[in-house]
């Protein structure tokens, strides 16, 4: 009897850990994913472990063996990065969300501009101001931002003035604090902050479509992972995505 009790005490926490989902999601999904996870718990499931960061950072952590069940990227590039190494379950991959790219400024200095080839972005930045966005070398928001600025003929003028942040929420924070006079983030990020205002929206034609692919990670492939991924497309979850400003594919 004592041996059986001892085994139960050991196996119980192991079983609990096995049932707990770990979800890696792009930083821009933070608030919506937290809301949806609360609905998942309300439906009778254990609370998932949520980790938010740049899609590039998360993908590299998965590639290095981080124990993850579901991955949500802010672009195709970093999901492709894992797919190339056969680290996701191919049949589970689907583009769930879309977004817009916007120019933001501090809310106490609001301006409204039309973003196009003739847009004088340097005047908005001032003589020493920097443009905050995700690091164009690897952060999806920064990659989209560079694409847009190049398309509009603005990149060469402002590339030396980029404040490259490790993720899109860090880019948002720089503008919130007044440390940067302007930034480029997603419209959903701007929507969560009362400290910034949207100055303009980048034309959709100026950058690749902003898509969020979701997938089950092969190393964390469990029935619960599939169930959670399905839940993210449920009517209840869809209502949250829409409320938070995402385009639902």
C-alpha cells in the first residue's frame, strides 16, 4: 500500500505537467491570447502556460528544444523556419489572423498624416528623434516596416534613425514613454494603449500581407494541443480576436 501511495504521489505531478499546455505566441497576441486562455479555463481545462516574445525568438527556442505544444507566429517566415526542420505538425498549420501596420505617436502630441511616397517622415521625427519598430533583422513587425518604408521610398532616409526593439511591444513602449516621437507597430498594439495615437495606416500594398500562422509543435503533439488549436478558431475565441482588432481569416 505504501509503495502504491508513493507511486501515486510521484505520478500525479507528472500527469499534471503532461496535461498542461505550453503555448508560444507572438508578442502582439498577448492580450487576446490571455483573454482566450481564460475562456479555455472557464470551459473546464487546465490553464495553459503562455509565453510571449518576438516570433523569431520563440521559433529559435523551439528549434533548440523548448517544450512547446502550440506556436503562433506573426509571420510566415518563422513558421516556415520550423516547418523546414519538420518541427511542426503540417496538417495543423493554418493562417488564423491578419493585422494592419500603423504609424503611432505619443497621445499627447497627436498628428494625422497620409502615408505615401511623399510623406515627410523625417519632419515628424525631428532633428534627433528615432523611429521605433521591431528589429528589421528578425522581428516580424520590423520586417513589415522595412518592406513598407522601402516600397514608399523612405527607407534610405530613415534607416539610420531606426530604434530597433526586440519585439513589437517593446517598440510600442518606447513611444508610450516618449523616448521615440514615432513608431511602427500593428493596429492591435496601438489599440491597447492610451498613451499612443495612430497617426496613419500603411497601405496594405506596401508590405507583405500580415498573417498569423498557428500550428501544433511536433514535439508537443497531444490531443490537448489539437483541442486548444481548434478552440482558437471557435466562435467564442473569434469574438475575442475581433474585439481586440484582429482580422479573422
